[in-house]
């Protein structure tokens, strides 16, 4: 996806959260976290952790959080999340 599409998606997801009260939708929060990985890791982590509040055992959210933490050089915490994601859904090739 090109940069304009990511920016457009970020705008739409942000509107869903702010205007339409999807603040607790883990999939929207996880998608926003993934978008912010390339821009602002602290914002990405904030979205991932908010998503985890509502989806503690979702491998995709755990995977996103783990990836962010590793990129922040918080390796031990990141590895815990990545291992949890893998343990829950080891047959998913998207789970790192």
C-alpha cells in the first residue's frame, strides 16, 4: 500500500475512534498501531496496549505489541508478547 493510502486509512480509523466511539474496538486500534509503527513508536505502542485491554488473547494484537517493543529496543517485553502470540496461534504465518 502506498503512503497516501496509509495516511488515508489513519485518518479514517482516527475518525472512527474519535467521532463514532469505536474507542474499544481492538481491530481498529491494532490497525492504527501498525500504521504508526513507521511514524511514532510511542503512539503505536499506546494504540496496541489499548487494543490489548479489550483483546488480551488476540494473537494479532500481541504480535503488533511485540514488534513495536522490539523496535523500541525493549527486547525482553517484546519477546514475551511475540511468544504469547505464537503460542496462541502458531499455525498463522503472519505471526512473527
